[in-house]
């Protein structure tokens, strides 16, 4: 999911014929010093080509194997930089990126940009060359990976079934309309309730993620909505029945809602469907509030169950459903703009906590004052960068810090098997293991059958147990289960044999040392989580695998996301992090550190000490950190929480109220480590009181270019809520794709975020232009719609095109040549293509043209001799550069010693589908025998 920078490339539109339009193409520019010869789509790799209409250019990639519909966004990249988010076709193989969103970089820019095209999703490559590289490289990494040793058992095991029997039923209400979606979305859900329970019961609501929507019995799946005739909806919402039954046995009302209608339409949503999913969740909650007030109006399964207590609600979301329930919690506290929202009623519920399973976080906008637990699957093959870690790290310093935000790393778990309807052998529809594996190049950590990988049942049992743990802590307030979630190194036996690790921020952690703050570092390196420069980036070059802590966003670099990197070749060299202002650890029992080391390493030992403002130093103890099982294909650079007691410092009279610096001294022979943060820690879970904060939402305005003058437009930004806070605004340069950021203080109804966009009108045909900004909360604020800007529509017609023969009747050995002309120049490259077709009369053969030319164009040999119209893939591609009005195209003939009649060649212009265009242009040529 999803985040490298966006790089803008030239859009090259196919030439339009008078009275019609043609397909669109983009390709590497030829040298300006020679005429255009026939060409393919420039130097695009296999599987890539250019298509589309004149006013909607697109870059297409087709996979040899089907690409399952998943939660992570598919991304097109060039030389590692984000080109854009393509739209999937219904065939499951093809992805299309509209080039109208891209910017002109000129002739040299496009050549550089399209040299190394790649397809990524969730941190791993999908295109064939990327998969091969990953398979080959994985063979030597993690070959000895073993699961971590089991932790001591916790005093309370939340995975044990409760005393209630359960009852299951469904409801199916009238579909709803959501902003931005053309088709109605279903209001369907499965309910599991405790039987015989009395009094109001807390409510747990589940929301599945993005998956295929429809299926044919014993056949294919698709992402259509509504489901076409002859297909059935995939019941993804029924995939959490085991989790629901466990919670219901413990006294919870549970409901799992269907979101196929969103999954089938969210490809066009700028936020990936987060706001739509939030609307759907809150529409269901509003129904439950109505039914609690008027039980007789409820469906039978709800009417016959104990009433739901809407003051105690927990939301559980899987993948994009995780981002959806996070947004629902945000929208319940800080209402979204009405025009973006699908729910407009009062909030009659209270969200006590969220559980996010392998979630996406495209907006990087976690809710700081709602407790959360994020499950990170160690073998996730969909959201494989484990970007959900941002729901923990991204809350630091934003609000009061009393809400617990936990990350739970499930070693050996994949993405899909938390949902039985996404699990082969258990699902009604066809299903797959999202962690693909080549039998010839098995992954040593995550392929089926390794010592680390969990079975589907083992994984689901672990998920159920930890969902129940979150409910027991966040909703029931039972602090005895906190050690399972907050990094206290305890396990729930019900989850065995899964190895489940945790760390956290918030709760009763006090002040601490944050690399993001005003600190100086000696003996180590203050590094950046997201930066293209290896010398600045935290992992840099040579890292095998990735880190959830450093998951990328939509910018090439980010301010305010740091860690401290340590590297040593002998023990004893201390890293010191010094805070500009003293840190108070008064009242804390221990110092909790989040530290990670390279995957598959073990035995890293670090001495921990602190120094107070008076210069007194206190040695607190030694910690050991082991790496997680890792390969190049999983995100195993993940921090373990380790703690050292503060008792020695207290006995020595150390001033814990004014701690100036933290030291880590390696005691291992050599190694690496990364420090995420360190906090004063004490046990307990405090009551959470949500702060009244300002909320920022960015919109998008669409304007016409105009024919003259310069018009200034402002990116629409709305600030609502209460108080003031700080956000970071990233402005993306429309030419280079680079970002500039600034820290802005925002207030409700203010205009503190002011991004003007100047649009120059003209009468020349060009591409639509898009100017983007991104916003992220920093302190005392929240962000809803994080992305927006100005979309400038080109309002000029495409030039008319004509063909003029320059040498269409030549003697063999001379080139045939035509000139393709525009009625006027354009601001973008315009191109068209012609395919060979049989002429009337004798036809040029493969031995009548330059063999090198034929090989370059088609890869074909002249032998055996055959008519040119029988050669597969022989077509001429013509490109007129921006600002010019013509380009020449040639077919080189050769002299032979064969006495032949006059021969001809014919090329017909192609339409968007690659078929000859009715009434289109033609290139006709005749070659005379030289003898």
C-alpha cells in the first residue's frame, strides 16, 4: 500500500482523424535528428503498451497470471518512483493508468521515466521480473529461520469460550446510495448473539476488506457490482463467524456487515473507499440505535437477542475494512463534510476501541484518542509492507497519549486466512493463499510447510483470541489482559502454537525519548523513515526485506518520521540521544524501549543508561533483542519492546524528573540495531477522554483551462471542530513530482492552509492537469480526507491529422516515406499507429525490406519469405512531439537480384482496440524492380 513519490511523465495522445477520435499512446521519444521510423511502444518492457482515446491517454500492463483482487493498491512505478494507481480491468490480468493525470517532462524526461517500469502492490512486485528476482534472492536469506521461543503464559486467557450458547441469523435491508458511487451498496449483515444473556450487551461490529465480489459455482470470481446474471455475491461478511461466536459466548452482541458494493466500485475513490466504508459502518450503527429504541422494528435475529449497548461498541476491520473502521471512529468523534458523507444523522453510539487486521492506511490518519490493536501478519502477501504499524507510530504526540495503541505481530500468518471465506477449502467461492510461492523457489519463511508458516486454522484461532483480548481490555476494562497487547512479553495459550508478539504506545507511558523530537544523536545516526537517499534512510542499501515502521506514503520523503540507527564492529561504543529539554520519568516503574535488529539474528545485547541534567549517570540494566524470522519478501524489521527497571536510578538519588540523555551501549561483538523510541512505563490502562480537536479535510476542485489569461484557484480545504492544532502540508510539484512541506497551525473555519494554483489558458490541445496536496496530523489535530487539489480540464479540441506521401513510389533499395501532419501544434506528444494490411496486387515480402528493420520492429526473421501482411506485430507507430506539426515515417526497402513485378505495401490506421479504423488514414507505397 500503496508510498513512493509520484513522478510526472509526458502524455502522448494518438492523432485524431477528422470526425472521430483515436487511441492514445505514450512512448520513448526518438532522436530529433532523424525521421520517425516504424516502432513499437518505445522501449516498454514486455506486457506494457499504450492505449486509450485522444482525451484519455492510458498506460496498460497485462499480467500473464491473474492478479487476485486484494486490499493493497496496485501501483505503477518507474525507476522506483510512483507513476500512479491503475484501474483493474474485469479480466483480472490488465491494469490501466490514465495518463491525463501526468505532467509533461519533455523529451528527455519521458525517456528517463519509462526506462524501468515496475508493478508493485503492498510492498512487493507483481510483474514477472520482480517475482523472479524475489524468488531467486530469497533462497539464500532466512534459510535457518525458526519461530521465536514461546513467551510465558498470561494469567488470563481471553481465547477461552464463555458460558453462553450462541444463535446466528442475518438481516438484509434496503440498499443505500453513497457519495461517488453510482450503484447502490447493500445493507446486509450476519448476527451472532449470546443466547440467554440478560441486560444490554456490548456490540462488536466486523467489516471485511477488499476482495472479489461475485463468483460462479466451481468457476471464476470477479470484482463487478452488482453481480452479473449467473453469478452470486461472495459472502465475505460470513468469514468471521468463529470470531463472532467466541465473542458471543462471552456475552457480546456481534454483527459482521457486507461491503461488496464498495469493493466493486472503490477503484475510483481517491481515498481507496475509506469514507464510503465509514459511512456504511455508521449507517448500520444507526440502525442498531433505532432497534435499541424501538425493538419491535428490528429483524428477528436482533429482536430475539438481548438489546445492544451502543455506549460500548468495538469495531473490527480487516485490510481496507481496517482503514474503514478507523475512519468510522474518526467520523463518530469529528463529523466529516456533509457532501463527502453517506450518513447524516446524529451519533448515538460510542466507540470504545478498534481492532485492525492487516489494515491499509492510505491516509496515514489514525484516530489518536480511540484505543486500537493492529494485527500485523508476518507473512502477509497482500498488504505486505505491514503499513498498519502507522496506527501505532502515527499517534505519538498527536493528542493526549492516554489511549493504548498496540501492534500485535503474528509470526507466520498470511493476509487472507483471518477470513474463512478467503481461505481455500473453507470458502464458498474460489479462494487463494495470498502469499504466492514458486515451487522452484520456495520462500524459506513464508511458503507453506516451513517451520514458521501457520496453517489456516492455527492462524484463525490466534486471530480470534487476540480480538477477544482487545474486547476484554477496551470494552470490558479488564486490565489483566493488557500484558498480551502492550509489549509485556506474555502469551495467550489459546493462540498456541502461533507466536504472537506485541508492543505499544500510549496508556500509562509517560514522557520519553522520541527521535522525531528535538534531539541530537552521537555514536549513532538519526535516520529518516522515508527518504530516497541511502545515506539518510534508516534501512538504506543492503537491507533484505522491509520494516513496517518505515512504510512509505505518497511522498518521496517525509519530515518528522525518524529513528536512531546503530552499527558497530566491536562492543563498547555508546549511542547517546540527548533531548533539548529534560524528560521526566518521575512516577514510572521502568523505561520501555522499542528496538529492532536484523531478521534471523539473535543475542544482540545492549546496556541501557541515562544521564540527568546535573550530569549524574545511572546504569539501568542490559536488554537482549532477537530478530524475527525474515526473508526478502516479508516485513520483519519490526521493533520488540524491552524494559529496564528504574529502581537502581531511584536508589542512587538520580533526578528522574530531569533526564537529559539516553545511552545504548552494544555488548555484542558486532551488529546493527534501530531504536524507535523510549518511554517511562508503568502498568495500568487509564480511562480515555477524547480531546476536542480541529479536523482537516482536503477537497478537489475541477476547473476548465480557458482560452486566455491566467486564473488563480485555491485548493479547497475545510477545517471544522474545536481548538487549534498543527498539520504538515505536502505540496507536490506538478512538473518534477517532488514535494515541499510546511508545518501549518489550523483553526476551525480558518484559511490557514492556502495553496494557490495558477492556470494559464490557451487554445492549444493538451492533457488534463492535476495539482495535488497531502495533509497529515502532527499535533492537536486530526485529518479526514487527506488528499486533494485542483484538476484542470483541457478544453481544446485535438488537431486534425493528415498524411502526405513523400516517397510512395520508389525503386527497390530506397525507402518509402510519408509525412503525418497536424492542423496545428499541441502541448503534448501526439501519436498514432498503422498496421500492415494486404494491398491489391502483388505485395512486398519479408525479403524486400531491410532485415534489421524487420527484426527491430517485430523480432521476426525474413525467412521463410512471406508477404508482409503475414508477419505478426508489424505496425508503424508515429509520434509528433509537442510543439511540432509533423513527423515522418519510413519503410526501408532493399535491392535484390530477383526479377519481380511492381509490389505494394499498405498500412491502415488502428483504433483504440487495435483494430483497423473505419474510414481511417492509410499509408500506401509501391516499390519498383531495379532491373
